[in-house]
C-alpha cells in the first residue's frame, strides 16, 4: 500500500514525493498570472 499523502511512480511503485507540510492544499499557490477575469 501507498502511505497517505505520498506521490509514487513506476511499476513497482516507488515513493517520489511527500508534502512539506500538513495541509499542502491550503499552502499551495493556486493562482495563474495573467488570467484575471476568466
């Protein structure tokens, strides 16, 4: 099984990333520059 909040890739799966904080969706910059009003 893959641990929670972990990114894996390949077969067999290998761990390639983990978030650097407890709630990455709240810390993530989800804005696009130059796309105001879309």
